[in-house]
C-alpha cells in the first residue's frame, strides 16, 4: 500500500513536470492552474488504473496449478465510476495442483482455497470438496479422520469452487 502511495505521488510529480515544460514551451500562454490540475488528474488516473488492474495483476502472479474459481465485482459509493464499470475487489483461487485424494473416498478432495481481497491480507483455507454430491466442508480433525463426519454444505452442480477443484 505504501508503494502505491509513492507511485501515485510520482505520477503527480511527473505530470506536473510535463505541465511546467509545456508552459515553458508555449511561452507562458498556459494558465497557472494547469500544473496542479494536471498533477491531480494524473494521480486520480493512476489510482483508478491501479484499482482496476489489481485483479489481473494478482491472477498473473499466481503460480501454475492455482486456478481462479470466483471473482467478486462491486460498486462503491465513494468511487462513482464503479457504477459504470464495477471493480473486482475479491478473488477466490483453488490450488488444484496440490489437491489430495483419499483412496478410500476418491470423490472427496482436500484443496487449499486462497482468498484475495483488495487491501486485505491473503487468507488460506483448506476445504473438503465432494465432487459427486456436490458439496464442500471446512476441514476439521474429525473431517480429516472420517469425511462423512464433516459438516457438508450442499452446493449447486455448477458451483465454481467444485468445478475448479474437481476438474480433471
């Protein structure tokens, strides 16, 4: 977050420098308010770009074998432009490469879910996914010992987490 603040200030300073240079090259014909307005617009544009590109930059940084199962787009009152184009603020990714299967219950997979949120620390949550039911359950010691003892939550057949975890 601190580096993004520094980058925002750098964009403003660069735009102000370009505006000052344009004022010199025009022989002083640009109004005095042009420089701070250019700096402010550059900082606003950088901030909007950074907010909207966060999800794609996060997905690009995921290791191979981690698939994005779901994204959450939101409109935010203090960001009026999000009413025109909602902003992705959260992602759920499934570690398909590290999925574990119990030979006694091959339809049940143990996967790690990664919960990403803009300006939030990343959380890792192990989940049991039943590919045939379809259902999912939080991992507990009892559930690891006997998957039938888990508190299963039924989900739709087209649930994105089940689809990502159970993909061949």
